[in-house]
C-alpha cells in the first residue's frame, strides 16, 4: 500500500506542477521576492530533462524548467518532491549531487552551465528546517566555511501553509491538490471539508477536456485509504462534474477492483484462497473492459482515441475498433 500511495503522489505532483502556470503560482506565493524578481517567470518552460540519478531516485521526483533571468540569461528551476514523505538524512548533500548531475548534463551537451535553483516540495508530517551543509558536519570551524559548499535550496513545506493561504491561490485545481496533499491522512477533516475542497476543481475544470483532472484527484483520495469510495461519492454528490467522473470510474471498475484486491488479500490470508480471489478479480476486470470503452466513447465522443485508451488502460486499436462498431468516426 505504501508503494501505491507513493506512486500516486508522484503522479499527482507531476500532473500538477508540470503545468507552468501552477509552478509559477507556487513560486510567486512561496518564494522570497528577491528570488522571484530575479526571474522572468512568464518564461518558465517545462523540459524533458531530469537530474535524478539512481541513488537520488529513492528519495526524489523532479520537474525541470528553463527560465530567463531578469538579465535575460538562462537559468534552470527544478521542482523536487520528497516522495517518501519523511526527512532524508542529508538534504544539502543530496541537493548538491542533484545540481552536479545537472551541470554535468549541460557540459556533456556542449552548453555553458546555468544556475540550477532547487525548489523542494515537502508534504510530510515531521518538521523540516532548511540548513546549510556545514550544519551537518562534525568539527566544523568558521575558517572552513569558504571551502565548504552550502547546498541550499528553497523549501516549500506544505504543512507550514495555512488552509486560508492555500485558498487564496489563483487556480482551482492547484488549491484542491494542495489541500488534499496536506490533509490526506486526516479522516475527520476530509469528512467535514471534502466538498469544500473539491468545489475548486469543480468550478474550474471542463470535464470534456480535462477528465484526467478528476480521475487523478479521485485516485489520490482513494489511494490514501482515509475515506471509502461510498463516502467520497456521498460528499461530492452535489458536484455535477465530479460526480460524473466518479460514475465513469465506477463503470471502469477502477476503485472497486482496488478495494476487492485489498479485501481479497486479507481474506486469502485467513481462508487460503488468495490466488482464487486474484484470478476472480482479473477475470471480472477483463469482462468489464468492453463496457468501459463503450461508456467512455458514448459519453465523450470528441475525446481522442489516445486519451480514452489511456484512461481505460487498453490499446488504441481496441478503442478504434469500438468506434467503428458504434459508427462514431
């Protein structure tokens, strides 16, 4: 379960902050003015680069942006998320390794190295104080400081942002994501406030064009295991677009399959029928695939085949075959 939650958190982080307008908003709200005024944030552009190596991958996911400075020079802004949601032992050293990886990539590509500004997004429970590398060294003397790199980074600790501050953000989807990530394990809070959290994405998002916004939010809520599916549906019943997205996911049997697998594992341990339950779930899912694609094509005829295939987890050719059968070309 922990691995599943980490995966969905990484996915939500990348789905959210890969959008330059959301990354820009977070910087404007959380970074010191002397940093944001040094950058032309309207030039923030996502790249396909990553400076995370095999060792760092155990701790971080990253998104790398190109950005112009106020002097019209090149800079790099990297968003990193500590995806295990707890404090790593030596953050400055890991940040230094990350920056060195980036500079090595630039040099290898025959580019002049540019500044790399690490923005570390943290949403764990323990208090995290950003400290320079010298604070971790035994026997450190003031005379050593000129020869000791600092390994500094911009820390955005979600727990330090009040709900009221988050609600002042510009974008509805971003507000919903930040509030859910901050309170993901607080069952009573979610039961009381879930509708008020989801209404931001409901008001902003066009379900015809951004169905994945709803799907990733629903997957994240259910993966945290704080609320049951029926509770999420009850709390969001008056949100038309969100409810429609949940209905589609029910037809896909997504969450029901997840819950059956969890229950099946426990029952299998008790009654010795674990493998039979797994096979039953697999067979039921395969039988449901055709109905899933039919429903998606029927409800969203203008969506591209690639998107429907991704949502339903089938080959694009299968979607095209269904369209032909339905006469929806």
